[in-house]
């Protein structure tokens, strides 16, 4: 196991443990976070744990032209049930993502330390959000880290049915229009799989993200 020092460094992602841990410790400074994402690594840990840095052997991604939108979702989008904005309520989105109860999870990995770190990244222009509104209320959204050619999704939330899907689809359409290569979804999620995301090898992912 590699323990980080104050030096701004990560071992190569392919040196991760069998479960995908690359390193332990360090900090969540903007410089370290951006180095991690550009190296195919992301932080994921509980409040009681040290900072754990991951690069799983199989990476869940969405190639933008593989997005699947069901007929019912197209109808919802076309009816204008929701309105979508970008980067207008980042703090509210990350707070809602941390509040949402998730099946099989007792708490949240989006700790106060994580929120502070990503809000700082947002202020620097690296972390971005998508907001979904209904009757002027924030009902869904997502946030992640923008690398310019790959968007690394971090978390999403939905307070009403389909709101997070609307955020995801709106983001994919925006990324596709700007010629991004893919949307990083990190780890397997059946919800995202239904929208067209699939797993690729770490090696294939690194070959895309580090170019």
C-alpha cells in the first residue's frame, strides 16, 4: 500500500491493489485532486477512514454516442416537465447529493471535508454541476470534475422521479456538442447502465483520459 506524503505525487494507477486502491492519505487540495483525476484516480472514503484513492480494474463509463433514452424519458423531456441549468447552484447540488439516502448505505461518503474540497474546485472552474428544477424547486442534479475532454461524474440526486436522469441526459448532450470523449461514471451502477454506460478496463480508460 502506498502512503502519500506532502509531495504532489501518485503512483501509476495500474499499480492499484486488486480491489482498486492506488494510495492512502494525502489531502484534498485542488492541486492533488486535479492530479488524481488527470491520472485516472479518484477519492472515495468514509468519515472514519483515511483518504483512499481509487482506480478500479473495471471502469464504468458512458461513450456519449451510446446514450440510451427511453421513449417515456423522451416524452418527459419534450413535455417540459423540468427545466435544466448548469453551474447555477453547485453548493445546493452537492449538499443534496450528501443528504440523499441510498440503498445499502448507512451514511454518506460526501463528508464535510469532501464538500469543502469540491466547492473550492468549483470556485476554480474545475468542478461543475447540472441542476434540474420543477416549479422553481431544485429536484435533481449531479456534479463532477471537468477535465476538458472527459467529465468525471461524482454523484447525483433525485427528489422526484426521473429528475436525475434528466440531469444526466442534459449533461451528455452538452458534452457531445462540445466533442468530449466520454463521461466517467467510476463504478458499476445499474441505473447508469440502463442509460447506456458500460465497464471498460482500467488500461482502456487510462489510454483515453491521459491523452
